[in-house]
C-alpha cells in the first residue's frame, strides 16, 4: 500500500538523519540511538525476572506526556497491584529524566516503528492492555496490537482541524484511530472532529494533567532556601523559560526593579552555557546551587547575601523543583509563548492560585485558552506588553488575588479524569483484580 510505503520510507529517513546528527555531535541524537542498542535482549532479560504476571504497557512521547499520564500509572499501581507496569518513551528528554522512576517495573525507549520491531516488542512484552498518552500514533505498533486483539486506549487526546487525521491524505492515521479500543479526549471539540470522520468510540473525559497538578500541590516539598530568598518581598517565578522569554524578562526587570521585588527563573535549558548567558542578562544573580552549598542558616531574616541592583534574582540550575517553586510566588510567568512550539505547563502555577502570564503562542493549549477567557491568565504579545502586565498585577493586590483565585478554581473544577479512565478499564474487565 502506497501510504505504508511512504510511512516506512519516512521512518527510514528519520533513522538516517539521527545517525548523521549523532555522528556530528548532537547529544540528543546520540542518546536516542544508544538507548535503543540491544533493546530486545535487555527488555527480555528484565521482564523475565517477574514471571507471567499481567503487564500494562504505557507509552509517553516525552516528559510532558509522562507527567500527564502519571496519575494513571499511580492508579494502576494502587488498584491492580498484581500487574506489572512497563513505561516506554520515544524522546531522550523523557527517558533520561525518568529512567529510574519507581512507580513502574521497567522503563525503556520505544524501538523505532518498523514491522519487525513491533512484532518482536509485543512478542516479548505480551501486554494485557496498552495506553498511549495524548499523542503518538505509531502505525506498526498500533496495528500489531489491533491484530493481536490487545485492547489499546488513548488517554487525554486532543485533536485540531489542522492535523493529518482530517486531511485528504490522512487515511492511514484515520485507520489507526479506528483500531484503538477507545479514545478519551480532553474536550467536546475534539470529539466532534472525530465524529465527522466516523470515529464514534470517543469519550470526553478531561485531562489527567489536572489530577497530576492537584496531587503535586498536596505533595509539594518545602524549599527553605527559596523561602528565605523571597523573605517578605513580592516574588515572581518564571518557569520553563527560553531565550526569548528571558530577554523580555530582563528588559522588564532592568526598567522596573524595586527593592521589594525578587525574581526566580527556572530555565528550560540548564546547561552551563545557558546559565552563564542568564547570569550575564541579570547581573548579580545567584545560582541555586550556590545557595545550597552555602547552607545559609536563618530562614526568618532577609537573605544574607549582598546583591546589587539590578540583582535580587535567583536562577534555578537543576531539574525537579519547579512545581514546588510556584507556592512562593505572587505572580508566575510561563515560558515558551514567544517561540513557535508554544507555552509550557500553565496548570502547575494555576493550581497554587497564582496569576499566570505567558507569550502569544498558546492557542493549541486548551487550558491556556480557558484560563485567558476566564480571567485566570494573561497573554502578552511583546516585551512592552509583558512589562505593562507585570506592573498592573504587582501594583494591584486585589486584581492579583482575584486572578489567582480564578486559576485555582479552574483546576479544582476539572480534576477527576483519572478516575473515569480507571472506571472504564474496570467496567470492560481488561484486567483481573485480586
């Protein structure tokens, strides 16, 4: 079939491109290739240790999808303790961060989607159930699941008119959707789009990310050094920032710095070159690692480090703190909105009841669209608008509090998707319970 031939050709070219990128020094390409070496032998050895207990396979493209699916993984562990859990990633940015995640029995890279790899993978894994989080439509893996009559669910899916499913050339991808046992989507618009192409096995279920950020709020760690850095000042937390975000923030900060303000930046990239660039943009800024090494003793006092104007800036040079950082903020800024790929997670600050500000590229993120419409978030088109919006919030406590309240209520009203997924699995008896 021509569509399959073109798909397989594309997969082959993708693999060749990764080989070239790895050979020329691209670290992510090298991780992608090295992580898949001898994958079949390693997977077979790892799974052989646990006998023949039922196995649930959960696939996430990258770290964001993992966090989205994490509430479901945790629910499986609690409700089906007799089952093994296999978590696979496509991207190194997911696997390398979560390869030691203790909530599952095994974490691996998903092999490249060829007919041979799909057959060998499923022969080894023999899943009783497969779940795909939000995206990822792999032709050979999904078709092999369908032919083997292994139930497969899509969780927290979201669909837009510009996707291939709804184009004249999207027949192959429409077939993959028809092969899924059930599709859980985030909103009614996605369901209506699927109905237009004859996909009826769809439930509007919301987004499991709401459950994840709600749980993060309940479990959040105290960050004494950040608390001490903030003191009694007004703290702005900028999370998952890129270069364009940091440029805009630097322009605002240099022109509107006040002694009662402090800024924490948690950049998306924490490589040494990027951290040094940030330090250049914010003279006098401190690294979080410097504070941790200093072991500053008295939390109740002002921060005992001399920082000259325009300082009072703390740069987070590690991964894993961001969701807990927002608890100390009076305003949150979410990065990515000035880049073509769009904004990062706006729900993490929203669940803490913090006003959310971000750039103009957000229309493909339903939660961001909702928050702007409700008045729980603000979008800014350029540097000048960012400065204006920040000043409006910082100078109006009532508006700041009301905006944060709207954001937190939005999260609270939309949690619960995980329970509905688990109820469906129990009702269909895909797995036995002891």
